[in-house]
């Protein structure tokens, strides 16, 4: 009995603390949290479905089984939770082709940029800042006049997952209009490298493989040039 009485105040204190935290959340934060939970649940359900039903080695044939509207909705939502954007681009290339796929790529890319910016700048900003600070890291400061260059570098540099790029961009001081103005056309252009790979499944041509290799070399060259320009802007003597 005494043991129960000693634990009761502790339980009450924990509940009161949780209640105060919930009250501090704004409507926007609550809506964003629910939105992310729905996205996560959708990603889990689709992942289970995909693992059992879809043969990615025969992508062009398997994507023909999806309703176009449902396919576009999934392409817009799943990459927000880390679903590989390359799979989305391959699906667009195989399902719609390079020409009809252009407005779809542009639309879902704009949605990805706007949604990740809103998610990060609303209820995820403080938790992400604390997460980064606890691990001893900090985001580099984007100086005036460098927004476009940093955005272009983030959109082109190889290695980073698509959703990580978008969330990191939203954490920086780069304005949304700059992200749209720089990253949106670059992402759409980059997507056509992958869409061409998807189109190769239907019409393989050896010349297209050399074109893809050339595009990657150009991307690496542009990234190297941007890094050199940023170093020259910040450290004129070291860049010489």
C-alpha cells in the first residue's frame, strides 16, 4: 500500500508534464505531426505491398498494373518519408515516358520542395536543431550572395539521398523562392537521367548509355566549379 502511494505522485507528475507539452503545441504543429504519421503509415503499407507484389526487375510491366492517379499520389507522398526518388523516376519513365512524364516530374518535385520546407520550418525545426547540436554538428552558414550557389550544389552533388537534400536545404537560411528557382529546374533536369534509364527498358540504345555517362561527368564538373567559387568567395587568398 505504501509502495503504491509513493508511486502515485510520480505518475501524476509525469502525466501533468506530458499534458503541458501537448498544450504548448500549436494547431499547425499538431496538424503537421498527424500529417507525418499518416505519411509514415502509408509508407509502411505500400512497402509491404511492394515487397510482395511488385517485381522491380520488370519495372515497365509491373507499373502498368497501377492506376495512374494512385501512382502519382504515391510518387508525391512516399519520397517525403525517404522512399528512393530514383524508383519514382524509373516508374515515371516506364509508365508515362519522357514526354508525358515531364509535367508529372515538375509537379511532384515542386510538392516535395514545398512540403519538406513547411515540415522542417514548422514543427520539426527545434527537434532537428537539438538533434544536430547534441551530436556536435552545426549547419554551415549561408552568406549573402551564396544562396543560389549552395542550392545548386545541394541539388547536384552525388551521394546524398533526395529527401535528405530537401530537409537540409529547408534547415538552412536559403529562402523558399530561391530553392524553387534553383533546385526545381535542376531536379527536373536530373530526373531525366533516371527517366532515360527507365525508357531504356522499353527501347535500349547504346548511345543513350554514353549520354548518361557524359551527364554525370558534367554534374561532377559543375559541383567542383561551385565549390571552387564558394572557396574563392570566402577565402580569396586560399583559392588562388
